[in-house]
C-alpha cells in the first residue's frame, strides 16, 4: 500500500508543478507523460483492491463452506487487469 501512496503523492506533485505557467512546454509534456503512466498504474491497483474487497464481501454472504481461501484472493495480485486507454474512465 505504501507504493500506492508514493505514486499518488508523486501524481499530486506533478499536477501542482503543471499549474506553473512558467513551466517550459517540453518539461510540461514530460510531466504529463509521467502523470499518465502513474494514473494508469493507480487505476490498476485500485481495480485489484476492488476485486479483493468484492471477493471478501461475497464470502460473508456465501458462508464458511463457500468462502474463497485467502490464497485465492492473494492470487489476484498475479492476474492481468484490463486497462482503459482513457485516464478518467470516460
């Protein structure tokens, strides 16, 4: 989770830096590219966590015999998550 927080903090720093009207265009573009990559990585991590929460929430309703094992939930870390090419989800 600390990695997520570091990425989010960096994205916030980038956003703040890009508000500087004196920032050269080339630097702004580099920051924009980095921000896009960070936003995509953060979206993937959030989707993964959302899947884990959903599995755990469903296990409460399913009962102890049908509940997924924690190993199954941790295995989600190794699955591919569909990426959207659109940063804001539209």
